[in-house]
C-alpha cells in the first residue's frame, strides 16, 4: 500500500510540474513569436535573442515530454 501512496504523491508533484512547465513554455513561445514579428524586416530581427528563446523553448518542451512520460508510467502502475 505504501508504494501506491508514494506513486499518488509523485503523480501530484508531476501534475504541478506540468502546469508550471506548460505556463513557462507558453510564455517562451509568445516571446519568440513577438521577436519574429512579421511586420519587422528580417535584417532588424535580434538573432541572438531569437536563438536563446528557441533553445529555451525546445528545452522546456523536452521537460514537458519527460513529465508526461513519468505520468504515463505512474498511470500504468496505479491504473488511474
């Protein structure tokens, strides 16, 4: 029974992490879209900021995928 409750606790932690990571990813996405303003000429885009935002977003997406995999694994174990 202890393992079951441990998994329930971990599932809740992962759900909270998923919410935080999703919010951060959405903010990064929005910032990247803002930097990639189609009304701005390409030569005036800030390539360094765009690269940093894109790399950060990609990293956060990877974190989200890991969280989802963890939640899927717990779901298989506890059956919910």
